C-alpha cells in the first residue's frame, strides 16, 4: 500500500484546475463494512488493518495485517479488497480501515 503510493506519480499543471479531491468518507465507503471479506474467516477475537492505495477507482496496492497473524486470512482479505470498486478520481489516494 505504502509502496504503491510512493511510486505513484501525480502531475500538476500550473494554471489548470485539478481533479476534485474525494472526501475520506467517499473514498473509504467500499471498505467501511467487513461484509466484503466475511468469507475470509476473520475470528471475532482478531484485528484486521487494511490499507489500500487507489487510482481511478481501482486498488493499485493493498496491505493487510491480521492480529494474531494469519497469512491465509490476510491474503483472502487482500484479494477481496482488490476486487472492490472505489470512487473514481484522477488522484492517487490512500484509505485505511481497522476492524477490531
């Protein structure tokens, strides 16, 4: 997630109005609910931290941390997040969500 944001390029043209920025609520709407990864089997006693870098409505980088560690669950949540559609913006944005 962080690497994708670092590697993204954003062009700014002086004198030209840029793309409208999305609000955090707009950008984060697709990952606000755990329903999209319910089939991944995250136990109630676990915590998931999700970070997605999004460009033009598509995730270009995703990081998932599950505590206690479960690579299988984290990989499932990663795949589910990459299948989501986000609001479209010309900017590269980052959104983070934690589920306790």
